[in-house]
C-alpha cells in the first residue's frame, strides 16, 4: 500500500496563473495541498488566484519564473519550500506553448521554444524534484501532455513531438522510481476551452465525439486524482481527457 502524503508537503504548478493550470491549482488546494503557482507574465492573474484560494481556506503563493531557464528548477523548488514550509512533493508540469506551422515552414526558433518549454522544462523540473520525493518515500508528478502527441494534427509537428516525448518520458521515469513511493503520470487533454485553443479551427472541433470542448476543471479533476493518495498504484500511465478524440 502506498504511503500517505506527508503533512508538510506542498505542490508546484508551472504555468499556473490561468486556464488549465489555474484550475489545477484550485483543485489541488481543495484537496488540501498548499500550492505554489508559477507564472512567467501573468503576475496579476496569479495574485488573484492566490487570493481566491486563500479566501476558500487554502494556502497558496505565486512564484515568478521562466521554466526554460536551466537555473529555474532549483530556484522554484526552493522558493516554494521557503514560502509554504515543506518540500515540493507534488509537481504538475503544466507550462506549455504553441508555435504552429507546417513542418516545411517551421523555423528553428519555433522548434526550440516549443520543445524547450513543453519537454525540456518537464524533464529538468522532474529531475530536480525527485530528490526530495525519493527521500520522503512519497511523490506525485503529473505531466500535462496532449492528445496531439499520439494523434497527428497537421500544423503542429513541433507541439506533437514535444507532447509525444512527454508521454514517453513519463513512462520511463515512472518505471525508474516506482519502488520509491513516487508516481509519475501524464494527463493528455484534447480540445479544452482556454485562451490557448481559441484559434483552433472548427474542423478540429467537429471531430470530438463528445461534440463539445472540455473544461479546464475536467482536466484538473484527473490531475488532482493522480496527485492524491488514492492513486498510489497508478504510475507511468497516461490519462486522456479528450471527449473520445483519441479513440
């Protein structure tokens, strides 16, 4: 049987000031996690979210940081621990970007920024956070992937490559630490109603079997479950929250 979450544990959500990240922060706080909300440019939104969580009886802090900076993992984890009083034993790698275009026309910068944000930061933060998790014999890492990883979507070669790699990384890293009380899983959203998907063509929307976009809260529910004590025997897995799009 898996260990229970230590009482001083806290969670870090990257890209947590809006959209799916904000919904995840709310859901984790509702489950009793003190939450560090990382942001790059959304200072006002992050501060408002902290206020919302605290008004509901939770604990939260907003921490600025660029997840593509190789120095950011140590800085973010230390800032979260100092502010919330315990180690980061719940890590949600949610920060992500798109730079769409046909493979023929993608620039090196389009490729680099998407791979470094979506995949590189996931690897670097997980690597840094695992040390404390292994010491505690408890840890929950949830990586936000995408249905586009295993399912082609023209115009998103860089995004698809990054998210497919997140799923592969999740499987391998999850197996490596499975005996240490640490789980590493991925959640792969489909079409979710956020600012990031506002420009998705109607043709893609029409392919969703559920005939509607999902909500950030529906993704957050899956993440909160995987971060909970109840999911201690689930690891190296990917949960699709996509209205049947990946079927």
